[in-house]
């Protein structure tokens, strides 16, 4: 099949419906506008950041059937910027409009246990893990995984939330209680030398492209900085891209996906998790590459061929959390490109914007 065989790419002026209205939906909307498209944001919250730059906003819960139906009737194609959308919403929408990435990618990524098993079944190594369905399972899991380890809720964890690190002598039951005794996995804490991620885009025809891998620094589970080049061995970068390609192919994925890895001292890679969407560790791509991740995602879901991922600059991307984004703009802007997300409330730890410094 060639692009000529595809149903027509979305026509200029067509509307892309985006489920979720955070900063990712906002940056997707800006990229869509540059390509001549309109966006319609669907978000349960008041004042979603993406609503400031989109043409339409629906404010409704993800289980509001009537609102979902109205939304579907007003858009041409649908994508999402957030993985915790109930798959039931997609079930309803997918009968009405094309949705990319598809339901399976969303479903797998929503549950850490399903996700880790999926990655393993593809032949990708992960940190050792054991499911913890109930407080009774915890003792056996601790004996199996050992210390130090990390207890993670299977669902709804993000930016370090829904996790508890366990050391010898800790009150393990209290840690599980702090996570509401939710179904969890217990994972061995791995002594990685660094973390990298692959941002990959795949089109309707199955062609895919990986950006150069960034090296990512997290603090308290939140991404603080990404550096490109990652300064990892070329073979490590190559293996990570091949792993991401295998994952995207297995999901018959259309759009941008991010796969995160731990790199061990011997150069081996452990896959941690993937996000079926544009990703924070790819926020440097619009400033450094021929085609940024947001445009790339819009191209893929709108049925265009992918853009060139050649990188022209070495970069450092830093997230601005909480009131870091309130620093005088001239200080932030001196030698960097600033993006702010238009969020009203600079709560501690909240992602408010990011800076990209071009180093070459
Ligand atoms: P996650 O929510 O799984 O992406 O975890 C957030 C961050 O916590 C990761 O990016 C790592 O920095 C750290 N982390 C998570 N799991 C592990 C692990 N098994 N071993 C070491 N560090 C981890």
C-alpha cells in the first residue's frame, strides 16, 4: 500500500478532536494550526491549558455519553494526549470517528502489570517485578524481589505519584496503605547509570522514525531535564530504537509514542514504561529538529507521511515546575527558548513550562 491508497489525508480546515486538554494538547493544537487544522479539546476540567489555543472546547466527563457523541459529531478524527482516558470512551468514539493511536496502546499503557508483561512478551527486558493484588501478597513479593524495591500502583500513577520506595527495615504494610492498598506491582530498584527514552513516530503505512535518544534526569519521579545527545554508546541508542520500533509495530501504532529505559553499567537496557502520546522528554524536538514531535503526531494521525527527524542542535531541555516559571522572563530567556503552558495555578511540582537551550 502507498499513501496514494490511503483514504484522503485530513483536508485543510478539518478538525482534530483531542481527548485531554493539558500542555500536550496545547502544543498539539499549535502544531495542528500550523498545518491548517482546527482542534477541539475534550476535557473534564475547567480552563484546560489547551482550551486557550484550540477552536472549540467540550467540558464534560469521559463517561458522559451524550457529550462524547456530540464531540464525535463535531470532529473529523480523534487523538488523545493523556493515557488515563477510560477505554469505554474510546469504544464509543471509535464507532463514529477514526481514533489514533488505537485502543490497544491506550489499554496496555494504563496498567503497569499488563504493560510490563507486554514488553516482556516482545522480548524486551524489564526490572524484575511481581504483582501485588492484596496486602497478603506483599510478604511473598518482598521475599521474591528483595531490597531495595519500589511498590507502584498498577493504574493512575504519574510523575512519581502512586509509588513508594522500600528499604530494608521500612514499614512495608504502611507503604502499601499509603497507596490505598491498590493493586500494585513490586519492582526491584535497579542501579541504572542513566535513563533514556525513545520518541518514535509511526504512520498509517507502518513506516517509523526515531528521534535521537535523550538522556533524562528525574527527581522524585518527575522529569527535570533531558540532554541530547545522550552520550550513550551508539549501540545502546540503536537497540533502544529497535525495541521501540518492535513495540510500535506490535501495537500497529499510528502517532508518536515514547518508550523509557534504564541503562545499566554493562550497556544493557531495561524497558520501564511507554506513553502512547507525545512526551515530555521530546519537548526539545521542535527547537532542535527538522520536524518536532507535535507536528509529527499531527502528521501521523491526519494521514500524512512523517517528517524528517534530523537534529540540527545539541540541546538541554529543563522543565519549569511550580513557581520556577514565575522567574523574570528575561532571566529565563537569555539563551533559551521558553514555552509556558498558560496554567493559572503554580502549585509546587506542577509542570508550568519548559526551557530549551541550544548548546550548538
Ligand atoms: P515511573 O513512574 O515508573 O516512570 O518512575 C518514575 C521514575 O522513578 C523513573 O524515571 C526512575 O527515575 C525511578 N524509577 C522507577 N522505577 C525504578 C526502578 N525499578 N529502579 C530504579 N528507579 C526507578
